[in-house]
C-alpha cells in the first residue's frame, strides 16, 4: 500500500486588517521668545501684536523683550494687551524653547542659546561663521532659515514678500532722489501730459524686477527690462499683462540704454554666490549726471561695478555725477509692512507646530518645511554650509526617519 502524503494546508485568512495610519500627536502649548534685535539696521520684528494675540488665544505663551517692536512702531503696550508677556532681561527671553528672530543669529546671541532650542531666523551666508555654527551644533540647536522656508506650493513666501517690498520701494526711492533737493536731475518720475516720460532701466526680471516695473509703469515711466533668462522675461510680461521692452543682457545694448536713462535698478539674483557684475565702471561714467542707480543686490556684491554698501542714515554717494543708492536691507526701511509680511508666514507655522505637538513632529509631517532646516538637533543639514565650512553634512530626511 502506497504511503499517504502529508496534507499541506492551503487555507489563507482573507479577513480585513486595520490600516495603521501615522496619527499626529495631540497638540501642546508652546512658549515663544522674541528678542530685541541689535543687528545693524534691523528694524523689523518677527511677530506683530495681532499675531501674538492669535497665538495666545490658541493657548500658547509669547514673551517679548522690552522695546523689541519699537523700530517697527509696535509698542510694549500693544503686545501686553495682546496677551504677550514683556521681559526686561535678554537672558530670560532665550529661556523659551522656541526663539523667533528677524535678524540672523550672531556672536552676541550664542551665550544665551539653550540646549535643544529651536531658532527661527534668517541665515545670511555672507555673515555666517564656522565657529558660530559649531557652537550651535554643540548645543544641539534646531535652526530654521527664513529665506529657505517653502510653503505648500513650493515657493519661498518670506523671500517673495521682502522682494515685493523692495521692488515697490525702489521706485519711491528713485522718485525722491530725482528731485532737485537731493541733487537729482529735477525731473518727476513718470512725467506729465506733454512732457516725455522718464526712462527706467531694470536689470533682472525676478520678483524685485517685476514689482519695480509695475510701480514704474503705474507712475507713467518708460520701462525697459534686461535679463538673461527669456523665461523670466516672458513670465514678467505675462504677470504684468502688457507688452514691455525686454532684452537679454547684451553689453552694447545695455550700455546704449544706460546712457539715456534717468533711473537704473539692479535686481539680479544669485544662487548662493556673488551677484554677477553686468554694468562696468565705464558704462556708469557715460550715464547722465543726476541720474539714479539703485542696486538692490548690493548685499551680494551688487551688479554695478561702482556699487558700495550704504546705510539708511547715509543712503547715497556720488560717482561720475551719478547718484548711487546702496542700502542692502531695503525692506527694513519699511519695517512695519515687512514685519507684518514675516508675521503672516510665521504665526500659522507656530500654530501648526503647537497642534502637531512640537516642532520636531511638525518637521516629520510637513515635508516642505525641511528645506528651511539647516541644523537639526545639532546636526548640520545644509549642504552649502557643510561645503563652505568643511563640516560634516547629514541628510535631514534620513535623520528624521532614523529617529522614528
């Protein structure tokens, strides 16, 4: 008789299993500190009294250093009435787990930083030093940079707002210095009926260039825009909704246009490095006396060879009879508007951090936020900084995944 084979079970369970979702932890109350800025020409404040009121009504605690909002004309009384607590000692402000600044972290701030703190501020590559970074890494700081912070659409909301302010402001400044009282040509920006319009040259078709062009056109000026990106020139025309005189950056054409213009605006961007110089000293020397140069990119070297950094107190200098305006932080001159723009981005972000149960949880759930993080619990997560200062780089996505 043949040996019987053992029975092999072929039955499977087809019962539905519960789906395991990544559930956000319950919200928690967060404490936020706003120090008074001591940085050169920094007049902005990161949160307005209105934003503080919303945060406090959501159960969070906000501490404001005495007179932190004065330069933006936000008084201690307004913050106090909004539910914020006024603190007279800088050291106490930095005891808050989250510190929000409108200027970059500088050497004077380092002794006050607490272990494991979250710092939300700009990060200016030009002023950053390796020893400052190393000190922050030692204290296991998590740092978020304004200028790299992306929203849900992938754009940089704070950078865009500051660029819009700078673009609009450029034409107001130009109009002021064209007047006779400021040794200008004595012409009205835009012109009137029967008088030819003033001629404005804009170098750069990004957000600053677009808003400068909008303001100049609204005043009635003749506007000519230069940029090496045909895509940006097309986008500018589409956004403004009318045909403009545009050109790629061809030196002979640019030199010819500069000879006869009243206002020249430098609005070229740069990808981390120095802004390229596209207007030589010779081109500037051939410009009409009394014309105005405003170089918005002066903090990154400037795109005019004759550009120099100036201050809000002494904003201009003369060279070849041409007025040069070289203030690097133009939005800070319109500090109340700039503060409101920054606050509009940061206030919802802080509420989300509270709802998520802290900043670490928010970074886990909000992927587009990760582009702004350059330090995570002391690990350097910005590739450009690691290359520049020869420090160890750690991929943020791997770092977060490994901690879950």
